C-alpha cells in the first residue's frame, strides 16, 4: 500500500491535499475533505473512501462535547466509496488490486470526478434543506442516531448560512429524536449557536 500511496501522492497533491498515513485531506469552504485508501482485510486489494465533515460540527457522543479537528474517514458525517462517485472500470468490476500496473492511471482518471463530488457536497448550501432520504445514504451513522445526526447536520448548516428560524426548526427536531441518551453538552452548544 505504501508504494501505491507514494505513486498517487503527486496526482492528489495537485488538488491541494496533504497526506497523513493512508489519507489525503484538506480544509476548504468550511469543510474537511478526505480521500482515504483502505487496505483490504483479506488480500492485496484496496478501497478508496471519500469523507466530508463540516469544521466545528460537534460529534454525537453521549455525555460530552467533542469536536473532531481532522476526523478519520469513518468519523466523517458524509462518506462515499470511489465506485459510487467515479465508477472506473477497475473499481466497478472487482476489488481493486494494489499492484496492478493500471491502478495509478485509474485513480488519476477518477480524481476530477472525486473533486467535483467533494466540491458539490462540501458546502453548507449543498447540504442545507436536503431531504433525509437524500443525505442519509451518505451518512455512516448507527441507525438509532441516524435521524438525530441528520437534524444536527441540517441545524448546523442553517446556522452557518444565517437562517436561524430554519436552524431552530431542525434543532427542535434534533431534540425530539433519541431522548433516551444524554446529549446535553451538544444540546447546550447548539443552543448557544442559535442565540
């Protein structure tokens, strides 16, 4: 995997990304944008996952207020696999082999589509007001918190856009979801943003 990451580093850096371990990241337009290379668990293959996370969005962690400065791919509020964004031949047919001589070319060819997707969804305007059915498939959240996370995300984006009445509506919806768990530190933080 290390050789592959070194081989694609220059291609991905052209879009302004920095490398940390198996990931490339940047912060742009208030969003943390991530391209993560995930080694296959049972062989010499890999996946490429994209993640988006609004900077300053609190995590839904019971009993505490937590902000992820640079979330890992599985911690991003929005996530997609490469083949869902840019269905190249290699990634569509099977598991992408690490040592295939065409791998770097396939990745390089997919980067414009990846960047378009990250730009499309990586803004408050893009997320604000989207229906749950449109966003939820991209949100890797435990089902018990799925709707609460959606309402929190919508509330936060509306606050960032200055639409406090709509943000308040989403905040009330957020409060009504999953009342069994204690998210009071997040609740207080969001209340402060709404003032």
